[in-house]
């Protein structure tokens, strides 16, 4: 990935030049106002990039049965439905991560019962084990869908925050190197501003299936759903005067 060149602005004034400046006088006072510390400053911009895979996956499982008797159709679906719910609970899914919807209707001379189970996993390893178990134990009347990977709102906010913090840390390191080159001492930050933030989804183009006919693997789907956040910040740091450095020493 191409790195955007940073910008550095420095303003250095000698003690003699500071003394020659005309500062506004305080009302009722004959002595001039001392020069503000911001007159000695270094301004830098820096960027940082943070990528993170999705932290949630949603899977829908369908169970259906058509029987001549209504009770038989309901019983057939209920048995499999109970087994699915017990299995996902055993794999660490909480109650609020399981949503069950049912549909019962009459079609011609038969009764059809359908149930959909929507499950949200936070552990992708347990998700794979659970899905493999259901495919193995249940017949073709149960359909286990493909996972849909995504980020929670809290996860995205954390990625943005980490990118901004890293960019600020990069700006401080850059400012420190500039001050060392110029023989100055870096002081406290005066202004911190996030100028730009970019978000992209997917890590690499390799996540797509080569022939566009084979289904994506789990890892390819995770890569496609990964989020990358790039943050650019602009920071102004104070430059410590020689007198302050001597007093601190």
C-alpha cells in the first residue's frame, strides 16, 4: 500500500527575535504581554492503518415438513428444531443470539410446517463445528445456510479509535525526530485534529474465487468482510525554550 508523504511545519524564533517583537500591552499595565508559547511550535501530519476481521457471523437454518396430518407436520419440524436449538446452545450461543420463526400452512391436501433459526456466533471455530454436526446428524429436510460475517457497531468504533490513536503516536515520533534534527526539545501537544478517515472492506483481491463458480471458503468470506480504517491526523506540538529545559534539568 502506498504511503502518503507527511507534512512538517516548524517555527523557530531565537530569544533575540522574540525580544524584538512588539507584543500588545495589558490594560492598565506598562509591561508588555509575554509572548505565547505557541510561537515556538512544530506541526506534523501522520497516518495509521488498522485492519480487523469481522467479529460476528449470522447463519440461517431451515427446517420443513409436509404431511397429510397437521400434527405429524408439526411434530416432525419440532423434533429437529429442538435438536438445532440445543446444539447451538451447547456451542456457546446465548439466548439473545437465537431467533426462531415458524410458518404453518395448508397446501392442497397436505399441511406444511416451516421453521427458520437465525443464529449469531462470535466464535467462528464453534460455528464450524456446530454446522458440521447438524449437517451430519440431520437429514436433507434441514438446510444450513452459509454464514454472513459482519462487524458490530462497537467493533467498528474500536477500529476507528485505534487507527486515530496510532496516527497520533506516529505524529509524536515524527515530531520528535524533527526536533532532534533541529537541536530542539519537543514539548506538549497544542492542537490535535483528525483530518481524514477512510474505511474499506476486504483485505485483498485474492478473496474472490478464481473461476467465479466455486463457492468462497470460510477464510475467503472472512477476508471479504474484514474492515480497514486509515486515519490521518494533524498535530501541533510546542517547542520547549532553552530556559524551560534548563529549569527542568
